[in-house]
């Protein structure tokens, strides 16, 4: 989902009718995501290929059982939807999620089968218009979503500059696509007339810059002794420049490569 979302934002960022809410609200159950996942199953099975569902990105907490319970329920619901749609399996970010996914798909498979490639999904009829239906029912941009984009974007870039490509942030395994969504959403929100928080405040570069120190303070508190001042400053400067400049960088890693040790 993340790579697809980044591609959509990047390609449609100047279209007046296009603006997405918090990235967490663009779930796999919104219309365009349902269209593309069902088409994926149909296309793969038509060609005899396995259709693999999305990654279960949750990273279990060793300290908060309630966080784990809620997240595991969501993972199970997501995998049940995929199995019902005809997917043949899934992938996970953490070994603790393997039993959940295994149980769901094993129950979905017909007796004696280890996949669902026989389900051709002839009932699925997806048009180009359905894949381009970008409206998110009930979606809005929240201050929490803006802050999350800022925090996750900076944390990921700092880790990437330190040599780590897959990073656990807020109990989710994140990769470069997450940081790309974070900075591209903020870039567009600052420039789109409808780039406003749900309380009506217009999102601006100045607003973003005023929030960054607050989020950095939270990150420092969370990281403790592991907080790397040099990498975090590099990441912050890069993040600010990429959301501030009118020219939209195709990929943030292109710019970031110049800062690698």
C-alpha cells in the first residue's frame, strides 16, 4: 500500500481535485484499494501466479499487552479479508505474526489445497475509473496525522542515513515509502487550497517548522541515549528542505545519498 500511495501522491500532486487525508485513513478497504487488490488476485490467478497479500507491518510490544491485543485483532481482520478475496498468502514484518497469518489462510484453503489459485475471480470487473477513484469517504487531515508524518519522516531518514533501511517506528515496520508519503503529503498539503486541518487551519511551511522542534523533543525522550544528534539534524534539515522547496524531488533517497558517510 505505501509504495502505491506514494506513486499516486507524486503523480497527482498538482491535480486540483486530488488531496488525501491522513495516510492512516487510506486503508485497504477504501474504494480504489479494494479495486486494485481484487484486480491483483484476478490477474495473478489468470496467469497461474500466487497472489500475495500486503505486509502485516505490526511489531509486537514487549511492554504493552493491550497494544498487542488491538494490533493482533486488526492483523487478523486484514488477513481474513485477504483470504476471502482469494489471496494465497501474506508476508509479515515480525515472526510473532506468522501463526496469525498461517491460521487464517489455512482455514480459508479448501481441503487438500495449499493456495487459492483455482479461484479465478471472474466476478471482478475493475475499470480504470475505479482505480482512479481517489475520494476517501469521511477522510480529513488532522494535527495528529501531520505530526505523525513529520515524526516518522524524520526518524526514518535519520535511520536510513545511519545505514538502516527497515525501521520499527511506533510499533510498525517502516521503509523508504513511508518517509516518501510523509514528505510528499506535507509538500502537497502546504500548496493545495484544501490542505487544511480539520479545525480549518491552513497547513503551511511555517506551521510545519513550528511543530518540528516539539516532535524532535518527543523523539529524543523516546530514544534516550540512542539519540544521534548528527543524524537527526541531517534528517531534519533534509526533511525541511524537501517539503519547503517548490521543486518536487522524485525520490528523497536521491538527495540523501549525497549525505551518506
